[in-house]
C-alpha cells in the first residue's frame, strides 16, 4: 500500500464508494457503481452512475463525483479515489472495477488543477487494486496542454 495513506484511510474510502453504489440509477445495466473522492482538506465527495433510456448517455460514478466538486466551485487537491461496483446490493464482490477511459480523463482534469497524482483504489472480490492515475492515464492531456490562456 502507498506510504502516503493508512489502511484505515483506504478502508474508509472504499467503504464510502461501496455505500455510494447504493445510490446508482442503473436499471439498464444493473451494474451499480460508486466512487468516493478524497480531497486534501479531508472532505469526501461521492457519486454513483446515472443511466438513461438512451443508453449511450450514461454518466459514470466518477464523472458524477467530479461534476459535484467542480460545479460547486471546488477544485481542491484530489488525493485519492475509490471505485466499487457490481450487482445491486453487492458492490465489491465481483471483478475489479477500474475507472473507464473517459473517467480517467475526467479525473485527470481535477487532479491537474490541484497538481496531484491521486491514488486510485479499485475494489473487487480479489481485494483492492491500487494504482496511480498516472499509471491509468500516462502522458495525459490536461489544462496545461492548452497553453497560456
Ligand atoms: N461505470 C461507471 O460508473 N464507472 C466506470 O468507470 C465504469 C462503468 C458504469 C457505466 C454504466 O452505467 C455501468 O457502469 C455499466 O457499464
């Protein structure tokens, strides 16, 4: 485990992600995902996936959580992310859930704003997989790539 965090912090954030999965609106996939984002000030912001009858319009849990933060005027340092998902009522019991490609990019926006490389804890029945965002999205395109405003 990363030396930057305690086991208790990891367990707390994974538990928050599992709990958030309970708020999913996913009647089409029946795959409930929760994300929990830990900011440097200690606050935890969660999100759950929100699907749509037009299937391709689904919002992922991580994207919902980032939108909550940025739409509230926040852009605090993103230190850690936990993602959990699975069948309704059973988050974390199936295959490991890693953030989809779009969510990696969305998380990167918030991370670059705060200048962090957050740890990503991916929950699943085999245990928690720990990665850095830079491992999931190497050579990321972010605000700095647009050059001076
Ligand atoms: N999903 C997420 O919420 N996050 C991810 O990173 C992967 C996929 C959601 C989208 C869709 O509602 C369901 O999981 C099945 O793909």
